[in-house]
C-alpha cells in the first residue's frame, strides 16, 4: 500500500523554479519554510548553517495516487526545461 504524502526535492534557484512551475500550471508547496533549530521554543536554538541552506532549497511537488503518468512526465519535463535555460 502506498501513502502519498509529499514529494520533496532539493532545488537550486528554488524561488524562480516555483514561479516557472506556477506559470506552467503546476502547483508547488514549501512545507518546511524554516528548520527546527530556528524555532524559538527550542532552548538551544543553534545556528546550523547546513540546515538553513537546505531549508532555502527544498520544494514539494504535487503527488497523489490520482496523477497520471502523463502529468508526472509533464512536471518532470518542465523542471528539466527550467534548468536547461
């Protein structure tokens, strides 16, 4: 049994990629806009450079059991096209 929850990728130029995908009819989401060490209720909130950098790059793509192979190929193609520019 599959549990479609999130399909998260690490992307350079994430914000520009988001704009490009939206322009091409593909919704995205940033599920984790900050890392846990940045949340104020943790008493030892350390500055973890690597996690902060990762938080600036992660992006969730649409995923569900209802997506067709054609839709998956379309999203993949658009991501490839974005990085080929």
